[in-house]
C-alpha cells in the first residue's frame, strides 16, 4: 500500500505542476467562476479561472468508487447560430479508484488526457463531451496481482454555473 501512496503523491505533484504551467493570467467573472456538474455516472464541482478550470470529480457504480480531479484548459472559443459560447479544451485527469467484487477487492490509479467540447446552453447551464486515453493500474488485495492497461473513455456532463 505504501507504493500506492507514493504513486498518488507523484500524481498530485504532476497535476499541480501542469496546472501552474498552463494557468492563464487574470480571473474569470466571479459569478460564473464556480460550477456543479452531473457526469455519467457521477458528480463534479469546479472552479474556472480565465481559460483554466480545476475540477473535483466523484464517480460511483456498483461496488466501485473513483475519486479525483481534472485540470482543464480552453484552447479555442467559437460561436454558432444557436450558442454564443462553445469551447474546445484539453484536460488532464487523475483518479484514485477502489473496487470490491464477490471474491476480491483492491484499489488503483487512473491518469487520463482528454480533448472535448463544452457548449453553454444558457447563462447558467452548459453540456460537455470529451474523449481520451486513460492509463489504469490496479492492485488486487486477494491475489496480490497488479494489472495495468490503456483504455479510452468517453465523458458526458451537464454543468450549472453560479
């Protein structure tokens, strides 16, 4: 388990360094700086500062919990006939996961790089879609085995900005 703590510490440091490198100067409008989201299958809470957003995320499924965060940078903003604010973004996700099965249980880490689109539907609501590769490593407590693999994950969310 101490190896997992070291991995988590490295992930947190990497995420903080990346957020400092890509963080813009200036602040977002305070009334729109915070947001809450519903993401399949979980919840999120975030803070936007300029073109960078910092987000805490929680996902839950049958006997599986995933906790973590995202640092996201908007790279391109455009307007369409129906929506004034559309953002194309890149993000870095880092998660700690716990699972419990009928025979075994364990924990692990996920690290992902996503590219996506957020569309502001109204002043208060937006939807976002993103896709990217995630590296997953898990330790099975019952067998002592470790498994690592690459997966592609599609995320969908609805956010309320306040």
